[in-house]
C-alpha cells in the first residue's frame, strides 16, 4: 500500500502544562497525514465534497507510546490499510524526526456518504486513483 510521510514541528500550543503534546493533537495530525496522502494520490478533499461525497469519521484509535514535546520535529506516516465499497481505513504511525522511536500509532475508519448523509459507494474516480497509487507503490 502507498504511504505518505509528512513532517511537522510541534508548536507550543500543541503542548499541555507538563510540556508534552496534548493527546487530542494526535488526531489533528492524523487528519494532516490523511489529507496529504489523498492529495499525493490526486484526491483533493474539497473537490470530493463539491461532488457530493463526504468521509465522516466512524471510528478512531490512538495508542500513545512515547511523548512528543515542544519544538520536536515529528513524522506522520499514513497509509490506507483497506478500502471497501463504502468505507476506507487509514493507519498512522507518528515517529520522532529520525524514525528511531514510534511516538504513537492509530487508525481512523471513514464511511462514504452522499449529501443526504446516507452511505454510498465510493466514487469510481476515487477508486481508480487509489488503485493506481497502490500499484505504483
């Protein structure tokens, strides 16, 4: 499966009173990784929405293994672990800057829905882009 790596620097606002990244920020980083992976595949989320398709979150998990701190450079590694007719799952690994230590691992599961909020099949154009990206590496 295709992977994307996105580097970001931890800002002061990401941390709690103990100087450690606040747990909810990992889910924000998951969104950054997911958005960048899709963009790399030629899928712009805003364009998907303009065509009447949405990807609401149905499940999310995060296993915290080591703390990230202010000014750390981290790597968000994102991949699609499965893609079904009406759902898609992304897996995430948050690494330190040298990819020596895993800071957190998690996943998000999303359903495809139309404008009415009802589950629909993934659009063919998206299916082809994901299949093509995964064949390339």
